C-alpha cells in the first residue's frame, strides 16, 4: 500500500518512503527555490565557453547560492564536496567540477540544487561549448523534448508510467538509449525522496499522480546503448560505449489541473541555443 502524508510548509520531513502531498505554502517555497536554481543556470550561460574550468563554474554556483541566502544541496551530500555537477560529453551524470577545461565542441550538463528556506530546487540543463556537431545538438534537442513530453503527462489521474512512457517512446524513435540506472525523485524538504521517477515504462502503470506531489523528471539519453559505468571517484557515471549523453531536469508540483514547473528559466533560457 502506498502511504501518503499531507505536508504543510513547516513540517519536518524524513526520507521514509511515504509519498508527500504538499500544500500551497510548500509550493511557494519550491517556486522560490526553483527560481533561484533557474537564475543560477541563466547566469552561467556567458561563462560556459572554451577554456573555462568546471571548477570556475562551480565557484559561480556556490557564490550565487550563498549570496541568495541558500546552501548548495550537493555540498557535503553523502561526501560530495562541490556545489553542482558538471557532466561533459559521455558523462551521464554526477561529473565532479575540477581543473578540467571545457573544449570547443563539448556538450555539458550543469545540475544545481540550491536549498532555500529548506526547499530543494533541483534542475539541470545542457550547454553547448563553442561550435557543436549537428549529431550532438540533435541529441540535446531530443533530450529536452523528452523532458517536456514527460512533463505534459504530469497531471492528476495520470500515472508515473505515463511520464516514463512518453520519454521512452520519443527517445527510442530517434534510436537513442534511455538510461535505466538513474531516475527522477520526490523532492521538496528532502533532496532525494519517494517516489522514484524512472524514464522508461508502460502507460497506465505505477503511482497515480495526485495534487500536491512534488518530484523531478530528469531523463538521461545516450546516442548509443543505455548502459553506464561508474568511475573510480565513486560519483562520475559514463556511458559504457563512450557515446554522448544528454540530460535536462525540472522540479515540478502536481496541481488540480496539471503541473507547476518550479525551475523554468525566468528569461527563457530553458534550452540551447542561448544566444
Ligand atoms: N542534482 C542531482 C539530481 O538531480 C543529484 C546530485 S547529488 C551529487 O538528483 F551529490 F552528485 F551532487
Ligand atoms: Co534530481
Ligand atoms: Co539535479
């Protein structure tokens, strides 16, 4: 049996497997955190250029987060020591910022999660570095379409499988591989909460969506096979066949009629090209 808990903005919440149904004040908190997250990604646009280190981008994320009175959700999370994830080319997710510089032609996902007033605004976008090959650009475009097609299915009465299915069908129509090893998640007071939001599935299956649910959708799509491999740093996931991988992520809340996207860009920079 699925356990539901009704949550008001100031409740203390645990990662206990229960599905939380958040109230209007909670949605306001998530909207504020989500907009901070989106504003940080917006601000990175002019900095994501050939020659910049991913560490320099992490510094901007940390500074903007702290200046806004928030804390980076990833900082100190299970031993992670950075304020964002930077996943370049064949890196699927959780790339660690460092001395590595971005090169002309790279594609990179930057994933931020400022925690503002206790609310986690979790979002990521792809960035194109300099001149990017058409094959890579197409992967990025289709991955964004996958996210938005999934979000279209996020409404009361639908089930998680409707979201998963919409994403899988679109990716596989382009002969891309949908990553199975990582998924979206409940979010809110807790960074990674129930439910798991997988990106492949069958329509009409899984948890029924109800107003008040808050979760992420964050498909990782590979040009090649879905399989991933973990690097020795314990965080970085790469495609096993070294094919390019892309990802976009939004945090959303189910409303009476559909959903609210907390992490939409306030300046329309939701996907490239950003120029
Ligand atoms: N932001 C990632 C997500 O979408 C989680 C990153 S956890 C980290 O769920 F520790 F790797 F940063
Ligand atoms: Co997430
Ligand atoms: Co994220």
